C-alpha cells in the first residue's frame, strides 16, 4: 500500500451535540498514530475556519486534555452554519492544496456530507490525491443508511428524562402540559419522550410528529379525551409539526403567536408551545395549561449522556481515520445495527448520504398518528445507555374514611 | 416523657422538587419506629387530601419501594396550590381530631409553614394535644433562618449544568443567548448559573436578579459591551426581574409579548425571553439571538440531583419526626451551616418562618447589579454535591498560515 503523506484536517459543522467531541478526539488520536501524517489540524468554526486558514495544531494537544474535551458537549473547535457552494468548496480545496492536506474529516449532518462530497469531487477533477470522510452527527437522527446517528441517543436520553420529570410534575399538580421538542422534519427525538411511559397512566399521553399531518381539531379532541379520562394530560410535540400540505402549524396560526413586528419565529422560541396552550385554554376550558420548550438544552446540557452514544461517537471518529489512512477510502461512515444490541461501522458513498433525510418509519407510529408503537421503544431502548433511571410510585393502599359523606 | 399516642399525617405542598420525596420518606421511616404511632398516613394532594379524607396508609408501604420513591422527583403524594384560610384550617383540624391524628408534617414553602401555624393554633385553642412541624422545601431558596432549603441545591445544579451547556453552545455558534430561570422574588436559582463561568470568557456574562432594578437601557448597554468584547454573550435572567417600583418587566412591555387575547402571561411561558430577544435584535442589530426558558425541568428533571441535597432533604424529614415524637416540639426545621461544609438542624417557631421571604444578600451581588460575587460562588459550591462536572477546552496552539492575507 502506498502511503499518502500529508496533513489531516478535522472540522465540526452544524448544531452541537453531547458527543460530537468524542468523534473529534477519535479522529485526532487515531490519526496521530500514523507516521505519514505530518500534522493533525482542527479547523476553527467548521469550513469557515478552513477558508480563513484558522487551524489549531492538534498534534500539539495533550492526550489527557483531549480526553477531557471528549466528555464536554458542543463542538470544541467551534461550528458554523455556512453551507458551502461550489465556489466556497474551491476555496476549501485551494487551502487544502496549499497546506498539503491529504485527509479531511468533517463531523456533521447531511449538509456537511454534501460539502465533503463537493470538495472530494474537486480533488478528483484536479487529480489531487485526497481522502475525505463525512462523520455522522445529528440529534435529529435523520441520516439515511444509518441505524441511528451519534448525538441522537444522548439527546433522546435528555428528552426522556425531561418527560419523566414533566409527567411526575403534571401528576402532582394536574392539568395539561405541552412539551415542545426539536426536530423539523424527523420525529425521532420527540418520539423519545415516550420512554417516560412506565405506569399505564403515565405521560406523555400524546405524541405528535412531523411525519403525520397535524390538525388542531384532532389535537384538541385527543387532549380532551385524555383529560376527561385521567384528569390530566402530558403532550409531546415536535417543533416541526405540519398540516397535510407540509405547512408548519405555527405559520398557519400566526395571528396567535406574534412579536413586536408581527413576525413568526419557528425555532428557538416558545411560540408553538404557547399557541397550543392558548388553544387548549380557550377551546377546552382547562385552567391549568402549561408548556415547556426544551430548546437548546437538548443538544448541549452538560451531564446527561448515553454511554453507548459516547462509545459509538468515539468509534466513528476512530474508524474514519482507519478507513481513510489505512484503507485509502472516501465516504460517509454509517452505524449498522447487527444484533440487540451490537453495531458495526461501514463506509458508504457520499452521494448516498448527502442532502437526504430519513424519517420515522411507519411501524414506529401508531395508527392514530398521535403516539409511538412498542417497535419504536424496542428500537430506542439500547441506545439510551446504561443506568437509565426510572420513576417509582407509592403503592400503599388508601386508608378508610371516617367522616360521613353527604 | 409522656407518650402522645395517635396517627401521623404527612403531606406535600406547592411546587415539586427533585428531593421532596426524600423528606417524605425520612418522616415515614422514622415515624414508623415509634410504638405510640398507630398509623402513618400520607395526604393525597396536600391539604386538599386532608379535608377530603384522602390518605394513603404508608404504614403498609414497603421500605424498598419507599427508597425507590425517595430518589424520584416531584411530590409522590401529589401536591396542591390551595392556600388554606382559617375556615379551611378548621376543617383540617376537624379531620385530624376525628382520625386521632396527633402529628402533622407538612413539606412545603413559606405558605405551607403558615398553614401549619394556623392548624397548630387551633389545636392549642381546643386543648387538643398535637404536634405540627413544617419541613422546608423550595427551589427558590427563600425561607428565612435557613442557610438554604432542600430542593434548591438540585435545582441549582440543573441550572448550572444547563448554563455550562448553553455557554458551550453559544461559543460554538456565537450570538446572544438569553436563559430565563425560575424565581419571582429571590434570585438564588438564577445566580446559580454563574457556576458555568470556568474560563475567563465563559458565560453567563450577565446575570439579572429580581433583587436589583432592571432597566432595558442598562441591559442593552451591558449586552452590547460584552458582545463587542467577545463576539458573543450569554445572559441569565430571572423570570421575576422588575423595575425600581417592583413592576415585573414583562408587564411594562406587554405590547411586545401578546397572546390571542392580548394577555400577558408571566410564568410558564417563554414570553420574557422572547421580549428580551426582540429588544436585542431590534436595538443592537445582532442577528443570532436566541432564548431558552428553563421552565418546569428546573424542578422536575429526572437525573440531575445534588447528593448533598438528597441527604439533607432526607435528614430534615427524619429530624422532624424526632423533634415532634421524641421531643414534643412544634415548629419549622431549619438547616444551619456550621462549617465548610457541615450543617446542623434546628427547630424554629413557625411564626418566624411563615409567610416571610429571604432575598439574595447584598454581598452576593456585584456593584453593577448584573452578576454575582465570588462570595456567592463560595456559598453555593458545596451545595451542588459531589462529582460536579466541568467543561474543558482545547488548548492547542493556532497553526501558522501560508496564504498571504490581503
């Protein structure tokens, strides 16, 4: 095997996750082992740092500190929302050539996979020997060909632990509680709330996903039924819920959620939760109605992580370095489930992953479109990691009354 | 010592906390040891369960299950927002007398302390031998005569871990981020966000508390200064921030935060965060401005708890039973700091605790009124419990550039 000598560049893109630095550290530690690697650079703020030549020399980072960074959530190199076009990718490639960068690892979602694909094509066209690998990362769990993606299990665990708490809170002080979860197109993260259903009357009692059309009438009817049956109701709702035409629900009711300029914000705000709260208050005459928007904590909260996710995120980083440097391969690393529970990693052509979105399969959603199935819970369970906590209830009998009831 | 024979009633009031069931279990396990205790009843939904004679017979609960309930957040007996008046307290007393209840333990905030006080006075007037104890609980940490209150340390830990994450997220994708924390009058919980400040440029860079008058001008000026200096800014804000006259800020700007009916919601919504986001967007022309309202997760999230808090919450329950049953004493249990870090428990007259509010002392707030002091961090540190996590950064040097800068 002829050895391609040069630098490694690793970068992180898109929204941070709890384990994105595991993948970074996996790439760095593995790459540093190869004698043909002259330097391991980390690009500051993703592709933006590449075109601005802002690199940290990770060859000079201590192993101990790398291990501490690995357990710290959110991109240690900084991230970016830049979505490179062909021109931008040319600039990336130009900097790579100048620095004799021969290996590029980009940790990110499907947009990042697309960037890797374009840069790689330019290298091929220029007959520049180059290996580029996309390392999956997204709390949305929406990358095709992956059983699941690093970052999702930890975010799912956060959502699950949140809803265990919200259900207990709602049980102690009954009413209707609506929790809004991230996920614009894929409902996996919202669906993770269903782990909180331990006892038969535990919430979330209703789970609404972007994969099924949402109508306000059906929603109010569902809530009304649960509330009449249990005297309380916990709802998990994806921020991306939409009508049958794909129009986000918040846009349809924009007269209800307004800001100083009458603009509707779709994300990073509590507007959807408040819209639904108002509807329940007004239409169902329930007095205690509250909402929580789980927000950025879902991807950044420090101290809620799945150890399975940590391990896999590290391994996809490590395997990427092996695929590229040892095996001279380009592509996107995928996680494949091989047992219950075991995984293996493969490498797939970039164009099979890039700019594609995986949605919740039909068998994970109930017929009514307002909850998940046991199949989904079976799928999710091993991802949440070890020592997953659960809530317990008092089981003492009611004491006999003395006072005559009139 | 003459032994007062009869039943124990224990109840939980107000907002749930992560450790409120530790206190419950402390009372139950300790009470069950005394031969003069005929039954240990738990009132369902606080005082409301008492007047409706809804009791669980906790004498028939297994110790194992009690221990599992102890580590479950949110009132296992259910809670209530009822604030009993004299008439209501008479009804409570009537039920107690009927059931030969001789010991009453009410776990709650300062409103609950007041209920205990009134019921106790009625017993005295009626020459009914009776011991009533208030057991402190509030994430607001606002009970007088207490160094701190059970529930606060775990909520503070949740807020701290949240802001560690929000700061990392904001560092990876820079902009202005505003996190809204619970606390209508006392700023302790918001102040806990400051634990996230590890590296000198870590957020939260600004902390706004109800104890200091808030002006929009000063806020915008502060944010502008931090943003110009660091290119980003993380703000922690108490939901209870008010102007110099004590008017909640959200009320003053109600034209900006509206719902379907033009009503302003002060709590359980993201309205304050969104108001501040709009102000920063409009007045400072910062494009990436986001807010998170930490919401009910602060008091109910399952899996983020301070072991110090757990231990103390258990002990205040246990000590209550000892004070009442062994020592024939009434009152409110207080936590007193005796060293760094050690505590002792005392019992105080109910009227010294009831319906009073403790605020952040001046030495915990900086001169500018927009952050906390090292004194506060020193106070808070031991409460957060063991294995408090911290974030780590890459420290690798920047690599030399090659491309000529123009």
